């Protein structure tokens, strides 16, 4: 028996490692080499600031937790400050998500279903660029915490599992505070529900819930609280409150909110329908649990090997339904597949188990589950085919560059991976031409220790801003505000603060660009705040010295 289990574990681990390696290879070869000026730039510049000794929230505005910045900054310390380091880390995280999805699904369904689920997860992760986005490690940690806690939910009480699940949730919160909190609630709710279903009376249920929650909370606290104490030892609490509570509560929904897509949006772009998938899968799960409730109650009071195996399937449904539902809240303001991905990936594991159960639960369950499977496949195929066509047409994938490098000699001043030597920080990756030329000009005309400011041609209306020039040029931001959000840098007090920082640092070089000036979203970011303090200051004290398309470099006028 033990030998068989050992062989089974070794086989499962081998399969997962194979999935991990294959996913990493395919994701790396199909990766778009062009760097994202805003989302990826936020992470790279934040990590660069952390590597220079600055602290998130205190020294610079950040609406994410510190973990992604510090993890990439650590990788920078080891391997050097190259964007490729962040990309390889990102590919590894995505590939591990695919492998964990496969392992979870394979443990509870047929192998071919697990392979299909892994493929769908991989295609979603291929289709959504946003490299370095902290939501990917959060997705991975969410899956791991749920997987660790499943045996405990099914009756195999284990202190180390509760501690580990709690620690994993605490780590997730350090990447994204908001999603970490939602994950914490989902796992806690599952523990309470498990205690209630396994007890014959309320006092026993309360005692069991307390025992589980105590260990779980201690595990979470053991990771999160020491980091919080370290932060408070070097920084005040006020900037953290402003970044994580004040802005989201007062501005985020008004300034960043996007509506759910209607039929007119879904018809030409089926991928947008995926924002509804987690909700629909949760509804199907509730129906499946309702149909199987009598058997579930009976199984929770027996302890045969067959009963335990079925209990784990039951609790996977409940745990992942809670996980999917709670994490779905993350995307309710800015509705898009990107922001729903943290809920969408767990829902696919849920759907796989539903598919196994549906054939034993009647015609309606089979029809509903089949329709959800079809929608899952069609939406991800739409996303991946669109992405593939774009990347093939642009010729900017890693695979395309490898082919090109094998056929053509290295160009003068460049490298085998197509990046100019003076932009070595983004070696093997690319910036669009205008930003690349502006970055080269900044490198050539400023000192390495000189701080610069990268802004917009207007700061009364903000969509997003360029954060990549800071990193590509290797120049630290001159202000607290390298990342812009509507409702922040459009305010008079913050514009005045930026002006004061430009004066205090004696900033010589300012880069402005107009790419996003005319972007209009259906929210209040489309309106001008009427505040032009920063624009007027730059106009009065700086003159244009070079222009590259929509990017211009300004130098400070002599005093």
C-alpha cells in the first residue's frame, strides 16, 4: 500500500513538473518582447526604487503590497537590474499556476480533464500580457492555500496545514492587500462551514471552529505582522492609509470604474463574456451541492477511504466556490477579464469537478455544465487566437527574435537579441521607438545619479502615464509620484507637492508625452479637474530640447 502510494505521488509530481517545464517554455517563446509603459513600468520602477533603499507608501505612492517590489528588487541584487529578470520570474510564476491547476484537477478528476483545464489556464495566461503584475503570484498563492487546506476541510485535522494555509494567505496579502483580505475571508468561511457540518451540536461546532481558526489566523499573522512591524519601524502609517484606503474609498470607483459588457460588446469580442464565467460557475456549483447535499451530509459523518475521497471532492467544490465568489469582488469596479482573472482561474478548477459530477446529477446539470465548458473554451480560444495573430503580425515574440538572430548577423551597436547596448537594462526586450530614443537621450545627457521627472503634457486629466523611461534610462524619479492615477495627480495639493519636489531636487530633465491625452473612458477620469499648477510650472521653467513623436524632453531654464 505504501509503495503504491509512493509511486503514485512520484508519478503525479513528474506529471506536474512536465507541465511546469512545458508551460514555461511555451510562455517564454510566445512572450511579447515589448515592455508595457504603465503596468510593467510601475513594477520595474518601484523595484528600482526599493533597490535604492526607498520604502513603498512612505517614499513613493503604491497601490500594491510590498512583496512584488521587494522580490524583484532582490532578484535585481542577485542578477542585475535588467527587465529580463522580471520577465523570467513572471514566466515561472505563470507556469507554476498552470502546473498547480493541473495537479489540483488531476487529483479529483480524470487526467484528460486536468490536461484540458491546464491548457485553458495556460492560454489565458498567454493571452494576458501585463508582465510583473502582482495578481499572478496572488493567483498562485490562492490555489496553494486552497489545496493545502482541503484535507483539513474533509476531516483530516492538521495543525501544520492550518498554519501553512494561513501563512500562504498572509504572503498573498503582501502582494495585494485587497485580494489577500478576500482570500483570508474565503478560507476562514470554509473552515467555519466545515466545523459546522462535522458537528452534531452548536457547542462542538464552535469549539472546532475556534481550534481551526486560531491556527489559521496565527499562520497568517506570523507572515503579515512582522512585515507590518518592520514598515512601522521605518515609516509613518499615514501614507499607507492614503494609498490603500483613502484613494480606493473616495476615488477609485469614480475614476477607474468600467461597466459590465453588454451584448453589443460581447458579440464582436467573445472574450469579454469571460467576466461572467466565475459567477455562472458558482451558480452551477450551488445547484450541484444542493442536489448532492444529503449524500454530502452522510459522507461527512463516515470515515471509509471511499468516503474520504468523495469528501475531498465535496470540499473542493465548496472551497473553490467560496474562493471564486470572494475573489470576484476584486473585479467589480474595473470590469475586465484582466481584473477577473484572479477569480476566473480558480473557477476553471471548480468547473472540472462539476463536469465529473454532472453526469450523475441529471439532465439539467449536464446541460448547464456543458454550456459552461463550451463558453470557457470559446472565450479562451478567442483571446488566444487574437493574441497569437497580433504577435505573429508584429514579429516581436521571443521565438521570432531567436529565428531572426539565427538568420541575420548582429547589427552594429546592437546585440543578438536586438537591443542597443546603451539600453542594456532592457536587454533582449523592447520599448517603442519614441520612448527608446527619449531614454537614450536622457542617458546621454544626464548623470547616472541624477533624478528626472516623467509626466504628461497635461495633468488636469489622467488616464495612465509612462513609468518605463525611468527604468530604461536607469534614473530614479524625482518625486513621490512616479505612478499616476486620476483623482490624485489631478489635484491641486498633489501638483503643488510635485512642484516642490522638482524644486527641492533641482530637477534638470523632464520628459513629457501625450499618448494618453485623448483616451476617454466611461468614468470621471474623462473630465478635466481644471488644475494646471504642474503644467504651468513646467511651461515657465523648462524648455523643449528634443522631440520623438509624442515624447518630448525638456531641460530646466538657467536661473
